[in-house]
C-alpha cells in the first residue's frame, strides 16, 4: 500500500510545479530531454484529463495521502480509461512512479548544493525479490557527484523503480570502506534473493537512461515548441515566483534561477511576468476600449493579445522557425492605426468590436505561414467573401531585452487575396 506523508522537501514541489502537461501524442513528439519537463499519461488524449491527473498528483505531493486518496481525485478518468480490476495497477503505477520522479529530481537539486561537504553519491536499491536484477547490480556503487554515471543512472530507472541515492562525505566514505568507482558499469554477476546467480548488464529500462534532476533544473528549452516552452516558464512563475517581483518586472526569484535557465529564457520569463502585470490576455478588450477613446494619447504601450495555437507552434517548430514564445502582442499605436480614417475610406478598417474581440479569435481562425519572411497571417470570415486579416511578425522586440510576436497590421480583404496568392501557405 502506498502511503505518503505531507511531502517535503520543497524541491519536489518545485519540480512538480514546473511540469508542462501534454497529451500522449504531443509527448511522443518531444525530444528525450524535453520529456523530462513534460507530464503525460499514456492513453490520455485530452489535455483536460492530463491536467486533472497532474493536479491530483500535485495534491498528494503538497499534502500527503494514500493511493485511495489519489483515486478519489480522478474517479471519472479511472472509470473512462478502465483502470479497474486487472488494470488497477495502472493507477498505482501512475502514482508511485511520478512521486519517485519528483522526489529524486528534488533530491538531486538538494544534493547538488552540498557537493563540497558531501562529494560522493551512492546508488541504493531495495534488493528484495521485487527489485530488477539490473538495479540490484548497481546497489552500493559509489561515484563522484559530478561523474557521468549519474547522467544515465540517477533513479528512477524504470516504472515503479524504488531505488534512491544518498550523498556521502569523505569521512563517511573512509569509515565505511567503500570504493569510489571511475569506470561506467558493465556486465556483472548478481545474486538473487533465492540464492541463484545471473549475469546482468545493468542498464536502465528503455527510455529511462537520463538524469531527471539535471534535465529538469538545467533544461534546454530551445528544443521545445513555443507554446510548450511558454507553459513551462509560466508554470515556473506560478510555482516559484508568484509574488516575488516588483512592478518593474525585476525579481529576486529570477536572480535565483540564473544558474538553471539561459539568459534568453530569463528574458522570456520577464516578458511573461510583464504581460501578467499589464492585465494579461483577459484584459485586452478593456485596454483596446481605453486606447480607442478620443482623448487617448499614444504612449507606446505594448499589450498581450493572445497565444499562437499549438498546431501553429508545432508547424513552425518542425520547420525550424519556432519563435521564442507563443505570446502575441500589439502596441497602442497599431490599435489606433487599425481604425484610422484612411483605412475607413478604403473600406479596410476594423470596427472597435472586431479589434476588441481579436484575442478571442486565435483558436478558431485560419492560419497561414508567410513564405517571404518570419511571419504569420491569421484570418477569419467577416461577411461573404470578406476576411479580416491580422499580420504577425515573429520575435519582435517588446522591451530592451525581451521579444515576443507582434501584430504589425490588420484589416479587411477579399478572401481570394489570400487563397490565390503565393506568399501565404495555410497551416
């Protein structure tokens, strides 16, 4: 029976807070390292279900609980997936494995901060009849904390793996008589609980040869599609920096993350923080109404409009054109430009309502890739053959350091201008 007390250390909570929920199909398309930052459940194709399971696991990590408590959080999913009877082990596996991943990632973070005092790490397997021989073969091995061994063998090394790692000081090492290994492990003889012996090549299970702690706390987010990268950073803001930044966007939390994130990632996180401070996408309609008032004076304000849909970011990622973030912004001058007199005379101006509802159109619009430059076109039917088009340039400057995708123009056009032209390719 799994029974978990309120789970500290905070490092495990920090790890879980940064996980990006994705469907099993999206998970399969990620790089091996990106998978360390993602959370998915095999068989769950709906994102809301994945998020529900992730939240249930987060509750167990934060508050503690048993397998029964976990099941109470997701009864509809268990029923829908048929995780009952002979398949009930799926729920047990889901809870046990993800808890172990969170703890070991957190433990890796903690032990990495203490390597001056405790420079050696020891692999510890339970070594009972349920332990895989390949894991038993590693039991007791000691390597320096910075040895490449841990890039492959840091537990868990498979589903339901119960192995762990402990750190040792030089004094403990000498007192125990343990030997520090320098070579990577090879085939070795293992004595099983029943007394029999077998030769084992102690490799992790397929897909588990990685260091979950290093991959998570030193992520290469350039391998992510823009929407997944953005969600990862937003999860970090929620989990690590929810109240820790001033109105300027400066943050002691961001300062602490410098050793874990690249300068580009830190800039992107600041861009997202600034977006939230402005009111976020939810405040776009109110902001445009204020900008379009007669007495408004242009200030160069930049405001978040929406996020590029997953199908768009996935397409750009495959083309090697992925922007840094999915976030799309617009400045107040462009908002005023969209309804200016000259556009009205040509019949190309948007109405205030069309401008205000622009943020709501992202998910349902048609999207086109600009084949001439790094940009996109978003369009929807206005009336008959009339389309509203919104032209977006990728990775435009939003501050001294940060960038985001920017709306550069919008207007009313005939749909044949898009459908018959050669410049825009539908995504």
